[in-house]
C-alpha cells in the first residue's frame, strides 16, 4: 500500500498505470467492437458490446482503487495520530 517515502506504494503505481492506459484501452475497445460489427462472426453484437465495455470495466477498477487508496491513507493517518498521542503522553 501507500508509504511515506515519497515514491508511492503498490496501489499508487497501479492507479497511475490504470489511469494512464485508460485512453488506450478505450480506443482499442472502440475500434475492435466496430470491426467485430462489420465482420461475419456469430454473436457479433454481444462480442461488440463486451469489447466496448472494456473501458468501463477499467474505469470501475480505477475508481475502486482510488477509493481504497483514500481509505488506506485515512487509516494510516489515524494510526500516526494515535502513535503521536502515545508519544506525547509519555513525555
């Protein structure tokens, strides 16, 4: 998870990767769904819908990861505050 070193933890790097690759996934899904619609494949409408929804699935992961990152940071802040209170009470 996130750390205080300034380099970012696993969740931050994953969030950045997903956010930066989102336009690429969107374009690939859009082009592939259009190409499937014009092909002679069976069930081409269902396949095209699935391919077009790839970007929605990735966007959902981005939002969930962002929410998890906020919750982890809030938890870490509360833990640091508790430790600081213990340290202050000892003095």
